[in-house]
C-alpha cells in the first residue's frame, strides 16, 4: 500500500476543535439546526451529513503518511556468476525498494576462501549487469564489521542486510553476519539449490583426463573431443531441477511492441561471464527488444566437444534471462537462423560478436547466418572483451591444485549444510 493512515488521529483533531474552539462549534451546530428545519420550511432540501460539512472545513481530517523507502544490502564474492547468485539477488530485491550489492575484494576472497576465478573488474561487470541490482559497492569486506555496518546504515542508508539460509562462517568459525543479527537489521532468504561456484569448479576439474599432465599442458582438458557429449565421462552432473515458476520469476513478462526493432543474438552462453554481459549490452543498444537464442546441450557439445557445455541449457538460459539487457530468451535455439524464424519473431537485425568460441562447422553444415546475411540484416559486432568460456575454464585448470584444495574444504561445509538442512519457506 502506497500510504498508511494514523489511526484515530482524526477523532482527536475533532475533539480539539470542539474543546478549544467553542464559538466555531456552536456556529456549526446552529447551521446544522437551520438546515434540519429546512426540510419543511425550504421545500424539502435535505440535510447533508455533518461529517461531510466538517470534512470540507478541514476539522476532521486524516493524516497521510508516506510509506518508507526501503534499501536493502546483500554482499558476496559472486565468483563464476550463476543463476543461484541471480536468484538470491532477486529475492533480496523483493524485500525492499532498492538493492545495494557489495562485491567482496580479491584480497578478502583469497584470505577467506582461496583464489577467485574472476578478478574484481569482471565480477563487478556481472553483478552490475543483473536486472535487480540498483547500486554496487566494490571491495566490500568478507565479514560485516561494526565500522562497515555503520557506514551501510548511515552513509548508504541501508535498512536491512540480507543473506541466504546457508551459514557463512569466518576462518575462526564465527558468523560473518553476527553483528547485523544483533542489531536487528538482518533478513534471510532461501538458498537456491543445485548450483554453487564450488560446484561449477568441480564440474570442470572432474573433466580433467589426466591431472598429472595438466601442469605440462593446460589445454589437455579443454581442447575438446569431437562428436556427441558422453554423460558417463562427466564426473559431476548438475543437480538443478528447473521449474516453470523459476523461469517466470526471471522473465520480464513482456513482448516487443508492434513497431519494435527486434535484435537477435545466439550462442551457448556457457559459464556466463563479463564478455557475455558486454556483448549483450552492445546488441541491446541496436534496437528496442533483445531476443537471445540459447543453444541446446547437444548443439554445443557437437560443435565444441567435451567437456562442453559445463552448464546445461536451463542453467544457461536463466543466467541470460537475469541480464538487464535481455528481453526474451529462446530456450534451445536452433543452430541455423532460418527465414521462418526471422518472420516468426519479427527479427530486424541478427548480430554476432567478433570474439567467440571455436565453433567448427560439422561436415555438410552451412553458415548458420547465411539467411540473415542474404537479407542484409546481419551485423558483426566488435566484442568489447576478449573473454571466452574456454579462457575462464583455463584459469581453473592452470591453477587446479589450489581450486581442488578449496573445493575439498568447501565440500565439508556443504556436507554439513545438507545433513542439517530443513525446509525454508520462500522462492
């Protein structure tokens, strides 16, 4: 409700008028009496209710109070940004009017968790690109200290600090949000099951064919195997269970206008990274509505080989939908952009970035953009960043020992969380 009423104040305002302004009250009563007599004396002109008369004179009035604007804060490392992060921030935004997000510094992550895969610059780009984020604070501390908490409350005008229902412990075993809880300014959201940065790192590391040879040749994991992906070779499979409700929560729920310029871009969007955000931003600026095609797991695997895709199609689609520059997603888009597809979605322009994964054409396969090129509606965009899914995965492989150690440590806390897990209401 946009505004609230202070209960009973109008009564006391009226009493004040009666008690302290007797002449005015007497005049009103006399007027009311005369109007009452008028029903017979003046030809049946009816009496207006006294409350309407007093209301017009401003004697009894209701004081209106504007609803307080709520600002909430949520922080995190946001390393290897995924739909779980996005869903957490979506839930946090629902608890207030503005969402301020703190991105933990590289140094703090190293001290508390181990080396991050993505540096601060890339993590900032990913968080800023989410549709629910209103403001970002760079280099936030890992633990909510009293000094930082006071700066949140006073300088940033934060009303509540938000975190998921999974415990966030410091190296000494203490609760990172203890001070916020003690201050009574803490709110909790439901953790998104089935994915974590640790899980994604684990998926990549589990695909290492020969761990010992990685140090000699970092590309041994990621050179790819041609042909279909074999699930049996994947050491860790996603536990995410997609629901239609989650897709609706991430969706804008609006289609293009009748005269909208629809721009189409497609790809795997695997391990959603800062390069994806920047190319989507650039594509959106070329039209009124950005439609993104997310290729099926089968298509990605056929053209890139093992171990891709790291994230399955529903996970990748949610990451794309969470981006503020995206209006709609085709889940399981075809490899080739056909004339029928262009007509169906009223596509005005098809774009593709200059930096992309090495997608080799299969035998007998034609250029997937041949049709839009022939129609004169294809545009090659200069990619703002040189990051690719492969280059992100290479960082993990190159430093696999540190990440294996980090994952082993995290696995212990994850195991404890699931052993003690209880149902938490929320979405």
